[in-house]
C-alpha cells in the first residue's frame, strides 16, 4: 500500500510539471493568436478606409493578398489558413461591393484565391522542411548518445562522472568523444575532439572510439593504445579521401590509471587536464605534447607517456574545447580556471553541475560547440567492478556515486 502511494505521488509530481508547461504553452499560443489577428483586423480597417478614400481610381484592398505570404514565413499552418480565409473574405466582398463586369469580378476572385492558396502552401512546405531538418539533427545527436557510454562509470580504479552537451544543429554538431575501459592493465580513459564540424566529423570520432575500445583491452602499454588509434584515424581518412570527404585529425588525451597515486597520460594535441585537490584547482602541466591523431607522419618524435599526480581524494577534470572556447555576448572566453577555484572543495557531481549552470549563464544559453567533461576520482577501496555501477554495487561503490546503497544508477 505504501509503495502504491509513493508511486502515485511520483506520477503526480511527474505529470503536474508537464501539465503546467502545456497550459503555459497554450496560453502563450492564445496570446500570439490574439496579437496576430488583432493586428490583422487593424491593418484591414486601415486598408479599407484608404480604399474608400481613393475611390475606384486606385483600388488598395487587393494588395491584402500579400499578407498570407508574410504570415507563412513565421506562422503556423492554422494561423496562415485563418489569415488567408479572412483576406479572401475581405477582398472578395470588396470586389463585389465595388461592382464591375463579370470577368473583372471573376478574375479578381480567382487571383485572390490563388494568392492565398500559395501562402498556405508555402507555410506547409516550410514546416515540413523544418520538421525534417529537426528530425535529422535529433537523429545525429541520438546516435552520438547511443554510441558514447552513459555516465557515471565505476571501475576498480576510478569513479567517472561526466557532462555531455552536444549541439543539435547539423552544421555545428561536433565529434567530441570519450570512453572509459577497464582492462587487464588498469583503467584506460580517452577524451577527444574531432577537427571540424558537421555530421561528417562524427565518423572520424567513432573510428577512434572503436579502436580505443579494442586496443585498451589488447595493448599492454598506453603508447600501444595510441598507436592503434593513430592507425584507425589514418584508415578512416584514407577512406574519406576515396569518397570525397574531408580528412580530419583528432585531438585526444589518453589516460592509464592503476592503484597507485599517479596516472599515465599521452597527450595528442589536447587541452591539459585540471586537478582539484585540497581546496585548490590548477592546470596539470604536460611536458610531452605530441601531434593530434592522424598526423603522426608529420612529426619525427614518437609519442611517449608521462606520469601525472592523481592522489586519493583529488578530482581530475578532462574536457574538450567547447568549455574553454565558450564566449559571452561580448566575445570574452570562459574563464575556466578562475571559476574552478570556486568549486575545488566540492564533489565531482557538484563540480559538473555548477560548471554546466555557469556555462549556460555565461553564454546566455548560446553555444557554438559540443561540450564534453569528465571528472575522475579514485574509487573507494573495496569497490566492486562491474564497470557500470547499478544493482548489486557494493555500499562503497554506491556511496562513490552519491547514492544510497541499493539504488540503481
């Protein structure tokens, strides 16, 4: 009985916001319709008065047939039909009142009906095209979300929370990638960003992602994993060149984490991570930065792994340039290091929530690039590892995610 009451309360709490939102939208639609048709009535009255003043020498009322065409640019189909019907009624009535020969009346009526019909048809085509474009954009973003691993992730070495906010505009959608793989050689993590924008950019990212998932379990060294990624991006670019697509490179940061207090890193032209520890946030210096994936032939120096500090209780933040290159209305870049200092004493999830909200406030909700951020913390001793935390996770693992024991993540 108690469970039933709790479920009913949950259903009511979920439905009420949706209902309120629907009522608010309906109210806003009524206001827009009232403003539209109020303005239309005023315009009609002005045109009719001017038409009466000019007499039969200059007929102004027939010019109203252009109004449905204007409304079709921004209005709904219902609004355009309503305006077209009103204009046809006004223009045809004016024709009948003004008199004239049968052919004048017939031609005027036919022209009015055709002009209004074209306005309605244009609105239908516009909305159909916009719907199709929106469907394609949503499909691209849904594909990204399905291929990228859901977060948070728990392995035997780290707890990984994440923030992923893709752009849903086809020409701006990027190729941000990330993955966490628990391997026989420790936990391997990648975060990367494909050069360029558009749907085609996703392909190079997926090629690198697939190669990482395989090589992370196969290669005993982190540099071996990176070599496999390089080969995958080169193969993808070879295929792209054969099919007329643009060749692309991928900036990436690849990490190898074991039970120690340090982490291995290979940086392929990516942004350095930030370390949040003891109430302070600071960039992690990377002394060995090599060329991005897909460009190894341009460099004579081999890629090498270096050691970074990652003590227990610290948060290692890795991210793509959608964070650092976010701008406000004045064109100022987002001051990441300054803002991170405010949240250095918070948990991983709190840092990501604060970062997301602050980015939205800073940019006014206008973003020009995907955002991907991973926040890594050492896993509690004795935590279980299936990789995805969920039912059956140990109490320590559940606490690592900030959830009561037994809750599904």
